[in-house]
């Protein structure tokens, strides 16, 4: 029997236990120190309170103190913590990893490194693991539109599993694919990681327009909404993703398929990033908007804050064009400097082979 | 004073008179023979009944019998008829065109030619014009997310003006750009025309999922919708657009920016294509769904029917890969052969550098 261990019992970590359990694997779900009440509920009532759903019979909920036991004999270790939790997770799993294990990251993100460059999260994780094991395990990640509650409901879900180690991909896909969980594999780690890291901030940006519209009283008498400006932001988001993907060595097809366009689309359909966008679009400064969403992590905010130092340094060094990322910069200014929510549309698409407005 | 003449008084043809009028041009709005009641309302009450908005003072509504007079001295002739009207429009304007005039097409589409190939609508139009004038005028088109009612409400709208004749683009942009109408220019006529032709059918395809969800009673007890499958269709739509764009010689950046992703996004936010998608997703055969939308042109349906003969011939000839366009083929079968609404997700993304599900 194959053992799959998921570290992090949030909605996404738990959702992926559904296809794993449906495939007959032994699945261990380890909460972090923040997940104690979730694990308690999973153990006592077999009920995940945030997914609002019973967990599969094959899933064994475990405390974070049991992480060593949980990793023993696992073929795949799914990392389901949020972006802030990667360093904690590395410390927690590092001493217990065994050679040949595959780390499959649900956790998304890019980080600014001490060297002033952008680092892919699998590389950040690897850097935090003990020297002795770092090169003895495999790293893989998941990109694509996958709302956790829908995956757990066994809705048709299509994703990309990505790894620089092409040889492990067929096996990882085999472990997780089901009639409702469709998995493509790719070696474009850069493309997938850039897209998954940026879809949250860009969905937040698209969501700003909902707030702007509401602020001026909604649709006008003739029924005009603000889908045109939202769509321009959507397109600019993909163009900025494509710029960074190309700069870091990834492929454009990752941007216009599941990891980029698909995931951005799904993320604009609701969720915390959109709600934060609406509040900011309504005119609340970030400090007040945050208070309207107590205790909630807004990944789009975390991601912008995590990557902007490197973006700035790479711009100062001439690696990133000054005018390449106007939407990301606007979003950063809105979040960190209470900048008014407004867009200079004419500065968009400057890196495409179009002639810009004059 | 610059004269701009719009032929076709539907919502989009009329909407573009707003930026033209705001720029101080003399604008003539010529109805087709189907637009008589619209022109009557525009003349008598200065009111466009479908836009539900007063037309600008500078706009002069004219009957289709006045088309010769309307074209006289116009620098730009905007073609605002729907795809079915291109042949009529060519006959109507052909005898009156003057050398040097610019034809700017709002009308979108691809057509199957008698040669079994796909033809861009500007080329179809050119082919229908009298020999003497065909090479004496310029052809341009508009792509990008632009809901007519929002443009007429002077919402921020971002579009691409495209022409093979690069030299006219700065001038056309200058005539129409305003603080709310942002215009990029491009010479990727193939990219833009493929995207604008296909965004309606693909928005209809994404809309099918809303019907599927409703048919099974909406969200489940835990609140799971069907955004994941819709997002996969959205991504596959872009991948199929990208395939055809590349095949016909256009650029991928047109797909992942305003004309492709932006316009597809805006078209999925509502409108007739989405409504037709919902009805079909609910399980109505096309013949019944059509009766639920009496008198309404669903451009996505027209487009699929118009292009599929060429797609089929080009596939038979080995020009188009058999497995390249599964979503378009599924949509065609749903519309023309009452095929059940269901998707073989595993066949998606076959033309990308990903390994497909097995």
C-alpha cells in the first residue's frame, strides 16, 4: 500500500486527500500547530470544519507532534501549508525526510532572496532542508484552477503537476489522478511557480473594480457595469505574468493555459483575494480593510509583499524593465502606501509588440 | 472637420460614435435595412433603444438608402454590422467607397471559404468589393474587451486596433482615442481576427457549465460550485485560440492579452452567448434553446457554424491536427447534432508541451 502524507490541514491540503484516498492509498493528514482544532474535529467527528465536509475513511488525521511518524514510509509528502509556513514546514519535516521521497508542493509562491533575486518556493524549501537530505528528495508542485471545496466535492478539476525531475512525474500523476482529477505534467517549474504565486495578487487587482463600481452606486441607468476595465486588468495581469515567466526562463504556454489564465480566472470568481479587492476598491485604506477580514490570510497581499523587494532590486539593476509591471506596482502602492485605487491604463502592455496609446 | 461614418446602428456600431463624437468629429450613423426602427428613434428622440441611452449631439442618424451620401468625404468608415451582414455591407458601401478611405471593422469573424480554408473577415470584405476600389482603401479592425453599453457609458475601455497597413494606425488611433478609450495598435491581423471570431463560441462553451450546475441544483451543501471545470474550459479556449493563431501566422501575445484573454473574460461575464450556454447546459437541445431567445442573434453559434466547414477540411488535409480543437468540436456537436453537454477533459491541452493524462 502506498502511503501519502499531507502536511498542513487547511482546505487545499485536505482537499487533495480526496483523490488520494479514492485511489486506495493510506493517507495521513498532519495539522500544523495552527491546525489543532481542525485535527481535533477530523479525529473526533471525521469532519473538516472549513471544508464543511466529512473526510474520507482512508484519511488518518495526526497532530503536528506526530510528523516524524507520519513521514515514515510515505512515497509522497504533500506540503499544504500556506506561503508563510514554508520555513516552519522545512524545520518540521527536514529531520524526518527519507531519501527518494517526493515533496509535492501545494504551497504557492515566490520569495525575495537575500541576494535580491526572486526564488521559486521549491528552491526556498530545499534551501531550508538539512544538507544531508536536500539532494536526496524530489521536488514537485501543483498549478492550475483548483478551488479546494470543489476538488473535495469531486468536481471536474484540471491541474498541472510540475517538476524539474521529469522521471518522477508519471508516478506522481498515477498516484493522484482520478476520473474527476485530471493531471497534466510539465517540467516548466518557472512558468508554473510564477503563475501560481501571482494569480492571487492579480485576482485581487481585478477585484478592485467591483469595489470601484459599488462605490459609485453600481450599474448606471442603462445597465453599464465595469466589465471592460476589469477585463483590461485581467489581460494586463497575464501580460505581466508572461513577462516574468519569460524573464526567468519559463514558457508562454504555461501562462495561457491552466496555471496562468485558468487559475487567474477561477480566482477572480470569488474568495478572499476578491473580497479584499472589493474593500480596497470601495476606498478603504489597507489598514482598515484588513480589520474587515479578521483572522483571514489574504494570500495576494502576502505574495506582493514577499516579492516586491526582489522586483525592486532587479529593476534597479536593469534586469526588469522599469515599465514592465505597472499593475503589480500599483497594487503594491495601494496595499503599502494607501495609494488611491486608480489605473493608468495607457501604461499597460508596454512589453508586447503593440504600439501603446500616446 | 473629420467625418467618420458608421454603417450598422446596432449597439457596438453606435457605441463607437461616443468617442468619435467626444473628439469633435462629424459622425454619421447609417442603419442597415434591419435598423429602421433604431434610426427612427435616433432621429426623432435622439435615443438608441437598445443601448438605452441618448446619442451624442454630433451623431447624424441616416437611413440605409443614404449610404452613398453618408460615405462622401468620410475619412473612416466603421463597419458595425454583424457577421451575417458583411456581404450585404460590401454591396451597400462598395459603389460609394473613395480611394484612401479606411474601413475599420467592428464586425468580427472568420469564414470558411470556397477553397476550404479559413478567411479573415477583412479579406472576405475585400473580396466582395468592386475590383476598382478593392486595393484603393485600407482595412483595419478592432479587438479587445469592449462591451458596447460600457463604452457608451464612457467606462474605461482598452482595445487593440489592427491593420496590415501599419502606416494608417497612428491616425486611426488619434481619431478615436479619448481619456476613457485606450487604443493599442498592432499589425497582427491574424491574431486579432482569430481571437475576436472565437471569443463568442468559447464564452458560450464556458457558459455551458452554469447550466450544468443549475441542472444539478446549484452549489452543494458545502457550497461547492463548478468554477474548476469552467476555468479548465476557459484555459482550453485560450489554448485552442493560440493553436489557430499560430497555425495561421499570428503571435501568442495577442492571445494572452486584450484580444484573446481579455475579450474572452469580458464575454463570459454575461450576454447572449453565456445565456445560450446556460440553456444548452441545462439540457435543452439547440432547437429548443433557440426558441427561448426569440429574435436574438447568438454570435457564438453563427461563428461555429461559419468556421467549422473549413476546420473540417483543413483537418482532413492534415493542416489542423485531429486532436487540436476538442472543445470547438464538442461545441459544434452540441449545437448541430444535439450532443449531450459533457467534456472529455483528458483530451484538452494536447498541443502544449505538457504530458496529457493517461
